[in-house]
């Protein structure tokens, strides 16, 4: 997953690592592998797709955590909008 990110995107890399380490992964990697792989080379696409889906699923949790850590005056009510 990190091989596909540019080294200068360090903040995105840190967010991806946080999402992968802190949240329980779903069954999407296994489902995608069995549903979409016809050859071994398809595994790379499946791996990237599963990582993207996992990040999408956990992005609302991460965004909520970021907003909760911010100033209450700046972000009052923002987590309820998400």
C-alpha cells in the first residue's frame, strides 16, 4: 500500500498507517481476492483496492478524531455534520 504513495506525501503515509494499525480491517481484501483475481498479477490491484476501501471506511473515524482534538471553539458541532 505504501509503495504506491510518493515519499514526499508523508502526512498521507502517516494517516494510512494510522488507519491500518488502529482499526480492525474488514473482510474486503479476502472478498476482492476471490471475486476479482484471475491471475497472481491481479493481486496488486486487489491489494490497492482493498486499502482504498479500508481507508474510505475509516476516514470518517479519523476525521472525527482530528476534529475532536481541535479547539472546541473552531470546530463546535463539526463532528455532527460528518
